[in-house]
C-alpha cells in the first residue's frame, strides 16, 4: 500500500529542489559568462522556433495545396476575377478581425522585434506573436504581395523571448534568446543555417562575440534539423549551371549595383511615405486598402500574388521576357511597398528577392545583348540582383550574400556578388540617403532610440549578478541584544523593514561600541549612520533597468523580492563601479 505521507514529502522535496535549481540557473544567466547555459537554452529555442515555423508553413501551404493542386504558388491558374477579389476579400476579413484586437498587438515583423529588443528589454508579447502567426498565414493564403520570412523572424524571436519570460529568466538573457530564435526561424524557413546566423547577428543582435555566436549557431542547427525532418534537404530555387563570363563583365556588375540601388531606395521611400501618412488611420481601413492595391495589380500581373518563388525560378532559367520582367519589377515594387506600409502583417525579404530577380533579369538581358559571346547567363544576373536588392534595402550585405549562396548553391556567385552588393548598399545609403528599412521604419513610427555605451553594457548583465545577500532585516527600534544578534551574523547591511532603508552594518557596530547602557533600546533612525533609500525592482531586471529605477525614484539602492521577502540589495555605487571598471 502506498505511503501517502512519504509521497507528499517526496513531491515537496522535489519541488523545493527544482525551485532551488531554477534560482541557480537565473543567477548564472544574470552574468555575462553564462555561455554553457545559453548554449543549452539556444538549442531549446531553436527546436521550438523550428516547430513554430513548420506550423506556420503548414497553415499557409495546406490550404494552398487544396486550392492550387498543381503548384501551391500558382495563383496564375486562377481567373482574372479571382486575382482581384481573393486579395480584396481576404484583406477586408483580416482587417475586420485585427480591428477587434487591441492596437498594441498590430505591430509585427522585424521592425517590431527590433523595437522590443531595444526599448523593452527583449520582451515580445504573446498577442503580437499570435497576430503574426495567423495574420501572416492568412495574408499568404489570400495572395497578398508579401513574404513569409518577416513573419518567420518575428515568430522565431518571440519563441525565444516567450520561453525566457515563461522561465522567468533575467532580462539580459532575453535578447540572446530572441537572436537564437531569429537564426533558427530563418534557417527553418529558407533551409539556410548560415544565413540565419548572420542575419540574426547583423540585423537583430548587432553584436559579434564568441558568447553571442555559439548559442545562435546551435539554434540555427536545431531549426534546420527540424525543418529538414519535415521538408527534406532541398534548396529553394532550381540549381542551374551558371558561371561568370569573365572579368570583362566587372563594369556591368558595377552598373547593376547602381541600378539596383535606385529600386532599393524607391522601395524604402515609398513604404516610409505610406507608413508615415496612414499609420493614424483605423487598421481595418488600411488593410482593406492594401488588399485593393494588391487586387488591382494582380489583375494585370498575377505573378505578384503570394511568395512568388515559382516566378523567381522562371527568371533564373531565363524564361521570362523583357517586357514581363519590367512590368513585374515595377508593379511588385509599388504594390509591396504600399501594402507593407499600410501595416499588413507580412514579410519583406521574399518580395525583395522577387524584385531583385526581375531587375537582375533585365540587366542580364541587356548584358547578353551587348556581349552575346562573353556575358554570363541571365540567371547569373538574376542571382546578383536578388542578393543586392535584399542587402541594400535591409542594410545587411553579409546576410544577403550568404542567403543567396545557400538558396541557389552557386559557389561562383560569391566574388561578383560582393561587388554588386557593396555598390548597391553604398549607393543606396550615401547617394540616395536611405537607411536600412527597419531602422527607418522605427524612426517614422517614433520608436527609434540610440543606445548609449553604458546602457549597452549594463543591459547585458542581470541585477542578480550584483546582489548582496548578506543583510539583516529589522524594525527601526531594536534592543541591544537584538543588535548584537544581528551583528553576530556579520551582515553587510541592515534593512529597516518598514522604511525600506539601508544602513551599513559597520555604522551600527561603531555606534554600539559607544553605548554604556546596554538596556537601552536603539533607534536606528537616530543613530549616526548613512541611510540609503531603496526601491523595489523585478528579479528579472538588468543593471540598466535598476539604474533607471534608482534615478527615477531618486534613491540610492534597489532590492528584489521573492514570495514577498527581500532576497538581495544592490547599491547605486556598486552599479556605477561595475561599468566604470
């Protein structure tokens, strides 16, 4: 017969042990040297993000396989009437549903991730995650001119952040976990693990260190493994035999870089303009307008609907005529920039690859007309255009080059792509005065903020790492015997419970040496001692948050509580000494 009291005791002890281990993990993650713990959490984050991306792709692809049995991207097979009404009706339905939610959940995509990392300590809300998951999938199902990679980045980052929040980890660990989620999501969505790592470090984390890279790399591996388990190890675009014609083409590559910069700058400017002048309008009206814009464009060019990777494959094979390439290039650029500027919860990377492929195809056609014997195939220029457009718009040249290499599996593209991408990025940034799209969007939305050096350093360390746990708590009036008992435990601080003030224990000891009558009560508010006012902060806070709390409350120290009991204190002086070392 089961011994019930022993069973209860076992579970109670197990619970206490688990709680103790959890607290140890949180304390370790509060430091900047928690590499082993971050690596394990990175692996877990990558696995979760990979599963989320598989779910997201299933939400998109299963309905499209049913509606478009021959090819789940073949919207062209539908009638012209369907090309107009599907995105329009879909957008109206999506807008009405979004209008029912709180407007704080409207923000999605990569810009939202950057905002939460920089301005909210990496805490991504579940409501926005839910909106991105279902809204992004619905956009792609109804043929909106958006991509799936932006939603993937948001979903991956949120997977890491929400995991950290659920485990009540220190805020300084949420940013690296979000970066791990981004890498895993890009890797799972594109089957491009290296591009996922570089995109996460170059665009989201914006930090290069061994401690930063290793968890992100392992997370990308986990995301790729999950994706390949469901979809196999396939590259996104059909591999063709494309080789560079020769060094004589270098001037053409430079011209290609300049040309792509024009379209990159135009894309950024249009999206920023639309966002700036429409963001105050109701979301239902904006999304409906986006659907109308997509529907009008799709009537003439149905290829712009959805992800459009099938059209990119045709461009790579040189099977699209010059007039069609030009039309697709212009319509896709205009429609996508407007749709995303209106707030549609879709991605930008896929459309950028589409636009870049069309621009590259036009330039490749011109190159083959000028140098029919020595120019590279059109598909070669298509690849260069894809990488340069992505790099110039996102201001992420390394991620763009690596993505194109992994997407097309053409090693010979590296040398010319370096030239074209750099020319496109420099021209877009310096000649046309355009920043990276996500940075520019944050400015238009009033969310851009430059992080100072001290903030950057202090945000990487949790408050737990500097906690002083050697203290005693007592009322402000105590007996001589109580004071002796307190000092016998050798605390650093004495906390006046009701007043939430700190007194240095050495000041109390010095006062007691002067007392002649040990029967007199001691009023700690009247003895000669320096008193530090305190304010409570959350146990997950980092040092920068603690410093902000001290400044705003005009106090000298902070403390954290667990189960309504103070477990540690940190003084302003200790925080300042930390980042001045």
